C-alpha cells in the first residue's frame, strides 16, 4: 500500500502546515498505520545548515547527519519516529543532483529542463519512503503562488496523474482572517488561494482553515461551494494551548474518517484514544519552574525550538510547567536578571558574539549552585569557564574565538582543519559515547553506552582533561575513548555540559533523561 498525502499552504506563511500534517499523521498512526513525513523546501540552499537562524529558525539534525528544517523535529515529536536524509529535500539539493547527472553525461545529449528533469527528481523523492510506511505525508514548504514553489506543485500534479487517484490526497492549509472593523471572518483569501492551486491543476480534497474564531456552518458552506470541496472537508483549525491538542481537535471534526475514506484504506487497529487523555494530563500542572536560556538569539524562540520543546516536555512529566525565557548573552544586566531563575541553560551556537556573557552566566551558575545545562557551544563555554576559573589557566579559550590562545581547551578537530566548504562538513548526526559509572551522566541515562546527535567542528582538547579533572571538572563520557562527550562538576547539585544535541531526542511522554534531570534539579532549587 503506497498512499500519499500532500500538504500545501496558502495566503500567508507560518500557518503551521507541519503541525497540521503531523497531527493528521498522528491520527493515522493511532489507527495503526505506519506514517512517514517528508519535507520539501523550495529554496536554493542545499540545506538550511548555512542559514542564519533569523531566516530559518533552528537547524534540526537527523540521526544520519542531515541538517534540516525544524519541521522535521515536529514530525519526530508528534510521530515518535526518527527522520533521515530522505525526509528532507530542498530545491538546491534537487538541482544539485540533476546538475551532477548532467555533468556526468547521464542525460544522453538531452536539453535538461525543469520539466521533466527537475520534476522527475522531485517525484522520485516523493516516493522515496513508500516501502517503509503505509502513508507518506509530503509537506511542500512556502505558499502557493511562490515562483520557486512551482516545480514542486507541478510535480505533485503529475504524481497524481501517474498514480491511482485514490492513492493521493491533497490538503491545503489557509488562513481565514478576522476583520475587526466588519466583525467578520473572511473567506476570500482562502478562495483566491484555492483558485491559485487549481490553476496549477491541483484540487484540494480537504481545506484546513487557520482561524482565531470558530467557523460556523454557513462559512464552511461558502468555502465548500467556492473552493469545490465537500463541506465536511472544510476543517477549522483554531489556535490551541498546546500544539499536541491539535490531533484531538481534528479528530473531533472527523478529519481522520475523511482521510481514510478518500484514500480507501482500512484502519489497521482499534483507534488508540488514550493518547489524547495522556497528552491532556501533561498540561494540567501549575507548579512553575523558571528556566533561563542564555543565547545569542534572545528574541527568537524558533532558533531554540527543540530545546524549548524538551524543557516543556520534561517539566510536564514532572508535573510542572516550564517558564522559559531567552536572555541575550550580551545583555549588560544579565547576571542580575539570572537571579530569578531556577535553572540556567546555555545552548549551542557559532561565532564570537556573546561568548563572554555566556561564560559569566556559567560562573554565576557554578558558584551559586544553580542547576546548569550546557549544550554543544554551551558545554564548550563551561569548559573554558572551568579552565579559567578553576584550573587558573588565564585566558583559556576555544580556537574558534582566539586562534592564538595559550590554552586552547577547545580546538578544531584535525579532520576539520582543511575543510573548504562550510555546508554539511561538520561532525554531524549520531555518534556513540561511553559513559563512566558513578557520574551524574550515568545516573541520568542509567546506561553506559549512548548514541546522540552532533553538529560541531570544535572539540574539548584531550590534552587538558587531566588539568580540568584535577581542578574539579570531570569528563564523564567519551567517544571511542578519545573525544570527550560529557563534562560535569561533582561539587554541585546539577552541572552538566554535553558536546551533542540531546534536545533532538525528546518526545511527549518520553522526556530526554538529561532534560528531566535538569528540570528536576531546578524544581528542587525553587
Ligand atoms: N561552534 C561550536 C563548534 O562548531 C559549537 C557548535 C554548536 O553549538 N552546535 O564546535
């Protein structure tokens, strides 16, 4: 059974196509289907790894090392699956494949064109995971009408023509705005958006309407008539207190029933309604735990999406609510602001900006025994801090920030020294680490071997481990016995730094052990 659901968006961007798609995927999963989700981003970057988080938000890393869109994190958390390179595609990568083939002479003298060569490559990728699941949900990024999105829409149109119509379902996500002056919800933008889609040759089967107010039946009827979809296929998607409540909101409108009917499939098991109740119970907490995330992008929650989710998931499992604030590392009043938090997290990052502020925040956390969690660059900063202030190696630094430092406690990996191209050349994806017993890391993971996702070029310099350990910072895990993966400070209630990105491993009801330990320590510090 190879079935496909295409998700497109219209009117404006940021409507939550990923969340809508993942919510429908969740419902199908609760009916016993195996679901996979694939993202197509129409931009020319080969992947978002080289993009500024202000443009793109967090770069999500798959286990096999693809740097991808943050929607893949949404897919993983909703569906509790692991994504891979096949789940993430960009126009840049598709063109790269086609151009490489052209240079090799694979096209036998043909003129290489958007149609059919680019569209063929897109269609090949639409079907990439069909043997691994019952239903592939394909999200096309951007908004209908975007010039760069056209080849993807065209490929989706052809794909339906070349497959059985009942194997393919098209869902369009639009906005139904409320116009205050008229006290009215307006359907015209949705009508225009669907017209645009139909011009390309795609007729949506279901329209998901993002709205601030409920859509009454007369509005649904209007959308149904003008957009040529059945009235029961016009779905209201109101903002929810938690994104994980959206599957239930769609279930209450019988979206799963329509999808199952239209794709002509039979549920594989009795619907698992218990998931809704479990998700609800996670949200019923009012004990607040205040966490400060000290990073470069203070006003940009999307840059730390998976960290935010991980903190919330961990708190909810501990019957608390995480109040997460993003503080700029360059803020002059940083330390006085930190006084009102129960835990401090320094996330990953690149470049010099804000480094000294992050280090000061770590000194504050270490000296005042405030639970501390450093991730990747955050861990590297904690090593610099310990080297400077515990081991008294004056001006110790990372060669990322000071190439000539006398004490390069963090240094570039040998294999990274001659890297010419910035994109896709870091230490990326899953690597194993061995954890030492009688350490905080071991008590959290309750395991001696772990595997976590990486995305970095620099590394704790093994030459300094002995000095650091003598002064109070322990290395509690190594990759292949050489590369330090976790550091901790024993004389502290909770102080841990990890070279990898545990935030990609959290799922609702399956909090990551380090995040859970961190929140638990922060709750004790209240
Ligand atoms: N800039 C650091 C490095 O490349 C840390 C990277 C990160 O935090 N993801 O090693």
